[in-house]
C-alpha cells in the first residue's frame, strides 16, 4: 500500500510540476510577446511624435521668418518716415533731433555730411563721428543708393 500512496504522490507531483511548468512557460511567452508588441508600439509612437515635433518646429521657423520680415519692413518704414519728417525741416539742431527722437520713440537720429561726418545728432557723443568706409550708410552718403 505504501508503494501505491507513494506512486499517487509521485503522480500528483508530476501533474503539479507539469502544470506549473506549463503556466510558467505560458507566462514567459505572454510576457515576451507583450514586451515585443509594446516595444514596437512605443518605437512607432516615438517616430510619429518626432515627425510631428519636426513639422511644428519648421512651421514655427517659417512663422518667425515672416514676422522678422514684417518687423524689418516696419522699421524701414519708420526710418523712412523719420527721414522725411526731418528732411522737410531746413533748420536742423541737436535739440530738434532730440525732440523728434522722443516724440516718435527713436533711439538715434544722425545727420551727416557727404564725407560721413555726423554734424547733428540727438546723442551729443555722436557729433563729429565719422562713419568708416565699410559702414552700411556709405552708399547712401555717396549717392549710389537713395535709401538703406
């Protein structure tokens, strides 16, 4: 009888052990498949997010470029308007330029002769300053350009 109970215990052990092995293998297989699927989905999502981010950055750069062009245009118009305002007055003085600069909110107004020497300015330290030969204002002073 002892053999029979030992045989039953051995059979029960084998069935339990086999069941545990099957459950363990199924768990490992399920975990491996889940890992692979999740990894693939994550990689796909990262690529998609990266492309969306690159498109957004590109769009922002185009918008910034457009805004920068508009600001340049507005500044150019303000410079031209300031030049016309001052050009319409034949009595230049440093005080007049200071008043105009404050009124239209311009930092610096200079009036130079053809040699590039500043004769009048709203900034006293600029008076008698000579623009260097490679300064962007030189073509205007020489008459080869009508505006900057």
